[in-house]
């Protein structure tokens, strides 16, 4: 009988989005007989995590996203040492920047970092790739959520191919089977009529998601589609600016900012078309969720989106930052309900075939067990050998620091 492995997941994000939903899915579903999971997250999203994941997962709120958080670094190290975690898994580079060196110093055997997109947010000093080389020495395995991210890790961040594994995001399609009553209830609550054409955009309120692009496309479409509506689901730092932009465009009568909503399947059921005009992405869960719901999607041809959407078959792809092209693609679907339905059915089948949540969880568990097994083999190997990374020049690796309780 295999023993239970202890895993710490870490995120220092202060805004809820697809990454946090990804973490919730893993923590809720990992085998309890094989893994004991713990989460460290920022206090601003602690309550949301508490409501979203099972009670047998311990959660530690910790503000740890700045070099000034010295006390948090010490508390993080103390927790790692006390709980003797065998795996520390950080989500996004900014989390790994803080967690991975401490985990390594505390002699955690397996340190993992998941890339959720191509890090276009990194500007100024954060763009310095010397940081990647430094932190990369502590990370045992990188997870890419799509092939696009895997190429970014190898070609832009110069991560050795043997340290990268691609585990596509997945969704549980069963969650998106909802009654027609849900569609009517959401529309009624928003004051939308059944005959209105409703778009939905599920994304953080951030300029990288392209809200301005869909607003400009809406202005082009409204003369031909006067009952067109848009639901913006999500929250973020750009909220006030986007609301002001909406008002300046004269769109406040047809755009609803609904904020964060836990029951995403019901909101998707209320819409006719999903839209995501992002400037950059990994493999967004919101795309896969809309596909699982049988909803036709118009999205930017960026990142891992074309790995899920075949243009004209399981959705429509447009160039990022082009409101005219976005409006034309939306018009194709607004004019043709049969085409919308056909794409929605194909999208649903594509998710069932290639993006099942069970596949994501199974692949993640397999990676964890392989890492733990490789570490055990390394510990049993004769002195001077390196089982995990054959041929590596061990003399060039950083020497572990001594940490004590």
C-alpha cells in the first residue's frame, strides 16, 4: 500500500481568476489515499478558497508577495519544515519567485511551478530573465497548461525540455448541464428579455483581457442589433476604469458588470455567445467551460486558445485588438442560430474528447508520484550520482542551506 504524500500549493495572487479555479479543482479532486494537500494563499482570497474547496484541505492565509514580507517568509519556512512537505507547487512565476527558494532551502524534495500563460504582465525589472535562471535552479518540474506555454518555457525562458511537462487544463462537463429555468432566471434578474441577444465575457477586469475591444465592437454592432446585451463576469483592478469607459461609449444600458459569480454554469446558460478578446492567454478555463456548456465562442487567436478552438468548427478565432474583426465574427453567429448551435455541439464534443477534468487530475497525480519516486531513487543512489537530471554538472548547482525548526 502506497503512503500518503504531503503537498503544499502556493499562490500569492490577490485577485480571483482562472488560476485560482484551477487550484480549487486540483485540491478538491486529488486522491485522498495518495495525497495530503495544504494551501497557502493571500488573505484577500482566503474566504473564497475556504468556500470552494473541501474542509479536509488546510488553508493558511499569508501575505507573501513582496520582498518586504520578511515575517511571512519566516512563517512560510516554518510551515514547510513543520509539515515536512514532499512537494511544493507554486502557480505562476511570481508565486514561485517567493516559494521555490524557501522550499529548496528547507530541503523539499520536489518543487513544481505551473505556468498559466506567457507572462505578458512582466514589464520593467520583472522582465529580467536572470530572475528566471536563478529561480529555475530551484524548480524540479515546470507544468505548462498548453503546448503554447511549453514552447514559451523552452524558447523564451530557456527551461530544459526534460524539466517541462504539459498538462492541459480540463473541465468537468457534468457541471454545465443546467435547466432552461436557469437561463430564464438569470435573464429575468438582469432585466433581459428572452428575445435579446446576449454575449457573455468571463474574465478578470484587466486590460489584457480586451474589454475595450468588445466595447468598441458593441458600438459597431448595436445599430444592426439593438437588443444586443453583454454580461461581464469577473472582478479586478480595472473595474472603475472599465465602467467609466462603458459610460463614455454610451453602453451602460446594454452592458452588465456582474462581478464575481460562483455559479458560472447558470450564467453561461443565460447567454447566446461567449466572447474572450484577450491580448494574451494560456489555456483559459473560461473557454473550456463555455465549450462544455455547448456555447459558441469568439476568441482571440492567442496562446493556447487555438489548441481548443478550431476556427469555424468549435468556435471562431479573431486577431487580438481588432474590434472590427470581432464585430464581424459576432455578426456571423448573431445572424445564424443554426451555425451557433452546430459550433456549440462541436465544442462540447471537443471538450469531452480532449479536455476532460479527469485527464488533468490523473496526469497531475502521475507527475507527483513520478517526482516522489525519482527523489526516492536519487536518495538511494550512490554518492555523486544524480538520478533526476542525468548528466547535470552537480558542481554548478546551488548548495542547500541548513534550516532548522
